[in-house]
């Protein structure tokens, strides 16, 4: 799809967008004013029977009859398993994408509970350079929303860097105008 002229066009570099949630991942490539979804991953939530692996320990002796000392379920944490499986699939998919698509920048949009495990594993690969990461669940967001978020971040960064007065004359003008930034 064609990117609006108001948003970053990626004319000089190719960007890969990785968008994740608890059980989904989307991959987009932006280059020459176009944005294309290249892959979508989804994992199934593991299902268990009602009391799979449930145990109780009770005893006799001085304890009242039928007293339970400990109980619980031995089933593994579903969220942890899903996260581990999704990260494995993302890393596997990244290997395929690297073979088929050239990209210079990687933008990662992921919830904080995924970033802690996913980002270090992506950084282990020398060819993957994460340019910027955004915390949050953006899986349902339109790709242009991701570009708007990126554009706001770029503008904010440029404004903070470029807006400081360099010369004495700029400083005097800024003092008279009562602005914080010479580009406001």
C-alpha cells in the first residue's frame, strides 16, 4: 500500500516493522513510499482438561479427618509457554526474512512483557539492528498508525536536538520570543 506523503517514506533505507502481542506477530516492510505486510504468525492457546495434573495431599494423625495439607496443579503456565513458542517462531521467521528481504532498520512494536525476552534474542543476531522500540500492544493498529507513532517520535527527537540556539544572536531572539525552541 502507498504511504501518505505526511509520513516517513523510507526512500533511502528499507525498514522492517515487527509488531507482536501475546499470541500474534506481524511483519511489514517499508521502502520507496510503500508498505507491505510480508508475514503473519499466530499461535494457538494451549488447552487443558478441567483438572489435568491436579493433586492433593492430606494426612491422618492429629489432623482433623479430611484436612488437606497442600494442593495445586502441575500444568505449566500457559502464558509463559505461549510467549516462548511465539518468540521461537519469530526468530525462525526472521531467519527466513533475512534470506529473502534486505532491510536496514528494524522497528519493534511489542508489549513490555514480550520485549524483555524478545529483544535480547533478536540482538544476538549481528545482522538485526533494532533502531527503535515501542512498548505497547499495537497488533490491532493499522500500519499507518505505526508510521504516525514513528513520525511523532522522529519529530520530537529532531525538535529537541535542533531547537537549541547555537549562536549568541539565536539565543537573544529566543529570549525575546519567550519560546523554548527556535523552531516553534
